[in-house]
């Protein structure tokens, strides 16, 4: 099971830091009843994984707000409408639809993706005072 912090990508635009349950609190509540043991994970994984000390199964805590993992993120996302997003919180989408539906070669598409990824944001800025939530919500981004 994965637990993810409430992020400012909700369709109702109701996100408020006060409504978010930090991953550390989830960990504290679960481990108080069922002791947890950390599971080794890849640096680029979004979830910090834990297994139960006295039984089978594991949980994952995804903490993009309180414990950003941007520096190790290797993810990009292609939306259903052909836009490439280098971060869930990107303000800009990059159009690949015209290349994918046009006469572009695989090499040209690959080169375009490389050029976009080379400009990937260093972080999502959720914790910065000037943070602005992206105009597209998760429903439109795909997630």
C-alpha cells in the first residue's frame, strides 16, 4: 500500500498545507502499532518503502511536499493529449503530438525529448513562497 501526501494538483483547488497529513505522521502512526523496517530503494524511486517487522507486506510513503525528491527524479510524463511534462508541477507542457502524428522520424522525436528533458526543472517549488500550482490538475495530466 502506498500513502501519498496531498499535493496541490486537485481539481477542486482545495489544496491547503493544513489539510495535508505529512508522511512522517503516517509513519509514526503505523509504526506505533506495527513496527516497520526500511527497505532499500533506488534513489529515483518516489516512495520510501518499509516492511512490517513481524509479518508480510510493505508500505510506501511518498512525501513530495515535506521530503521532496526532485534532485533524484528521473520521471517525465506524456499526457493523453500528446504533451510532455517534465514535472507534475510544470507550468509548461511541451507539444509532442505534432511530431508523433506528423512525419517525424524516431530520431527526431528522440532528439526533441532529449532537448526537453535537458531543461527539466531542478525542483517543484511547492515549499517556495512564490509557488504557483500548475493550471492542469492530475485529471488532465494523467495520474
